[in-house]
C-alpha cells in the first residue's frame, strides 16, 4: 500500500432516485469510501442507505452533481438504457 | 419435453429470467463436478489467474466452437449432454428459442474463497454488475442457462441479478457504477438449480466469503429458426382489463397482470416505458401485432386524424 498523503479523505455516495426530485425514493445506490475504512462493492447491501435524496442532505451529505433532464430523440422515445436520475453526494473526513 | 406455459413465458418477458430449483438430479450434479475437476489448492505467490487457467486446462469440459448445433455440442453421456436432455430443460429451450438451437459459448465460472486471493496478492471483491456481450438492439433474444451443480449459500456469493433489467440497451459494464439496485436477487439455491436468463439481464458474480470454491456453469444459446409461439400457447389474449379506477384486486395470474407487474427499482416515468417494451416483446413472441395490456401501446397508436 502506498504511503498516505496528508489532507482529508472524500467519501462519495451515488443515489439513483425514482424521478428528478431530490425527495423521491432511492432505487439504486453506491458508496466509495476514500478513508479506506470500509470497502463497498456490488451487491453488498439490499437496503438503501437513505429513503430519499433529501434524507441524505439532512444527514450532512453535500450534493455536488445531478443528472440533466434531456429531451427524447424522435424514434428512440421508448428506448431505455441507464438509470436516469443520478445524484452524487460527498462527505469530507478531515481537512481537505 | 415439458413446454413452458403462457404464465411462465410472460414472466420471462417481464422479468428476464426463469428459475427452476433443484431441477437437475444429484447423479448428474456429481458427474458434472467430477468432470469439471477441482482447483489446485492455494499456494503463496501463485496468482489466481494461473490457478484458474490450470483448472480450465485440466477440466473435462470440452472446448466448443460457436455456431455448433447445441444438441450435438457435448459428448454423449457427458453431464451437460444429459442435462440438456432433461424434459424440463428441453422444453424450456424449445419454448424460449425454438427448434434447433445453436451453441454460442460456455464457461466454467469458479469463484474462489479468500485464501486464494490472499495467496495471489489480489483483492477478493464481487464482480461489477453488467450486461453480457455488447450493445444488442435486437427484439429477439438469446438465452443463457446458468447451472448450479452444488448448493450455494449466501456466504458463497452467488450470482446477483436484477429482475426486469433485460430490455435496457446498455454497453456491458458501463453500468458498473450501480453497486446495489432495489429488488436485486442473490442466488442462494439447492444443488441442481437452473436459471434461464434473457441475454440482457444485468448480473454479476458475488464475493465468496466461504471456505470453499463456488462453481456455476453457463451456456449461451441462440435461435436458428422461429422464436414465435414455441411454448404451450394457451387461449387468445385476455380482453383489456379495467385500469386506473379499479374497485378491488384483479387476478394476478393473467398474462396482462404478469406483464404489468413493476419491479422495485422502476423509476416512476420509465417504469411505464418498461411496460411498453414488455408488450412489444410479447407481440413479437406471439406474432400478434394487436396485443396490448393496460392500453399502453394502443393509446400511442391512435394516428392523429381529423374527423370530418
């Protein structure tokens, strides 16, 4: 393992919501812990960490990115691919 | 052979999988495990890739070229040949991909316990969730048979899959960012369990935290002839059922009810498009361009006209 640099560590949480409103229900989630305290991975939890995105804000997570709402291309209106309502949150542990 | 019912086919169209618990007799399971062979014990400094390569090289499971007729692919009397001859398996294959299916590829998936990773210096983590192959815009589908020749506990990881994701057109592991999705399932099963998957279903191998290896054998196959109306097709489609204002529970075992059952991860708007895409697939399989459930496609198909 490489020697740790000084400064804080970032924890990132990605929530996928049921619509574009932050207070809509969580349908998918991922957590990446830069402190190394816990190794999150695919399939490690069947229960969302928060019921909604708003609950994450109330618990101190800082929202730093949200997916855009994009128009649907003609002829491809029914095509589905990736989850649509993606919100990135962070917490800093220690001083950045 | 035992063909699938309308309800089983509708469930496959809606959810992308069918599960048959302990469907393969123990005798075939034991034969398969003997033919697959055992992984060499973990050794310090030995990379997992080398261990896996050695297991595959010494395994009794043959190399087979893609494009081989499925029922000629395996040596007579081998465990997989016997498995493919079971009436349930024959019937499910016939129902899903029709007559004369073709072998695409197979693989012996072995998931190793922690000591192998520690010995090789690698990290013991689950596989990222993905869709197999590559972006596949077809309406028709291939089938992947996942065979679990021994019992799988939760500690052993098991295949993780997300029901209902199969109709999304994504690019393999581009969705690896999604660690967990509501409604995901983990294969915990008895020996001899089979999963029949639509090729598009999102899935990944779980992390093995037990003391032993976990084995799963996958075969991908595709149709060479018609895929339409190959199952035990029942009476014509149900009449449209009342929607929105309903005064009680409606029957849950009709094709329409099965096709219109949402998954826990459905987004509120695109969940409706999932219904639309399920109806499109049911139309294709039944060769009935007028079929609809809950009016989703009929509503969209009213051509704008000016009535004189």
